[in-house]
C-alpha cells in the first residue's frame, strides 16, 4: 500500500508540474494575442480592410466599364437603326 501511495504522490506531482507549465504557456499566448506587434487580430482586421478597399475599387471600375459598354451599345444600336431607316 505504501508503494501505491508513493506512486500516486509522484503522479500527482507530475500532473501538477504539467498543469503549471500549461498555465504558463496559456498566459504567454494570451499576452501575445494582446500585444502590439504580435496582435494577430489587428493584423487580420487590417488585411481584411485592405481587401475590402480593393474590392470596392474593383467594383467601381467594373461599374464604370459597364456604363461605358452600355453607352457604346446604345450608340451602335442607334447607328444600326439609322442605317436600316436609310435603306428603306
């Protein structure tokens, strides 16, 4: 019985050491996530904001191109109408 008690005490000691190391690692990671240069959340948010700005600029460019294409098609259709009317 003394052997099982000493083994249990040794296992409890190892578990306590492992929990202490785990708590230390958790505190370090938590501090890093709040820190300036290592703040992954701020970096991700900034990257997403940049992506959004680029997407909005691209959408404006596409809207401009669509408006130009529509105007060109309108002019072409009018030209075709004029030609067809002149041929009648």
